[in-house]
C-alpha cells in the first residue's frame, strides 16, 4: 500500500474515532464539523468556503438546508450558520453527512434534484454527495443511484467501507462504459471520494487539477 493510501486509511480511522468519541456527549462535534475540520479544510483550495446552509438562485428559489456547502468565496453567503444562503452560481458541491443508517437517502435524492433545477450561469454541475458514518449496504446504495429517485445523487461514501461515484463528467473514462466508479476499503474509498471533491473544487475555481496521477498510490 502506497503512502498516500496509508494516509487516507489513517484519516478514515481518525474521522470514525472522532465521531465515536463524541457519541455520548450532549454537545458533541457534528459529523459535518468533523469532516470540515479534519478532511475538507486541509484538502480543498482556500477559495472554497465551507459551512451549512441553503442554496438560492436569481429567482429567489431556495433549496436546503445542507450539512456542508462548498462555495467559491467570491460569491459570499448571506447570514451565518445553518441559516446561511449561498448564491447558486458560487456553489461547487453540497454534502449531507450523518448516520445514514437511520435516515432516508431518497429524501436527499429529491432535494438534490431540486437543487439541480435552480437557475445557474455556471456550466459545471453541482456535485451532490453523501457521507455516512454508519455502514450502508453497497448493493442498496447502487440500486438507489441507478433508480429515478437517486439519479441526482452523484456519490455516496460510507466511511471505512466503500464509495460509489457517478462518472457523469467522464473523469474516469467513457461514462457509457463506466457509469459508476466503486472503491472498497477504508483507504481507497475515502481517497477516491476526496480526490473527486478536490477535482470538482479546483475545476470550479479555475485551478489546474494535478492529483489524477496519484489515484493509484
């Protein structure tokens, strides 16, 4: 196992440990807070602002709220915390991060579909992802993403287990031949999902992406 994979394996353990350590606490860190501080802020360009909130377009249509919104800082959010409103044109991705074993992914599928119908000038689609701290059955995730109810969800990461990413932009080859990319195991699942988010964020702010060659390490 290469050192990059080892790093992501260690990071997976740290994320799960942080989450488990806080479970009995009344004021424990949220899954989104853990991911922002441990994974996303160190990984993503500084031009990407991270936080909870809803998305609004020029017609004042709103969708949300989302646990994590990744937005370009040149489109500042209005408000603070979960009440923040992010202009749709500045949003690169949204994530829902929680214990999805007790949540309904089909509801997020409807929310993601509504988000993708907002009016935006950007031609780069918003990436709608899910991160679960509790195990999800890969076959069930695959069935959902292939169904009409899950077609707006672009990727699902089950920490420590697997990741399933929709290859809609052809970053993994011909989408007709490779419609989904599935990675198994703590290191590879987190690595593939993280590098995909990094590529999405860098493309959104116009930075060259240089991590593709590191996927195999």
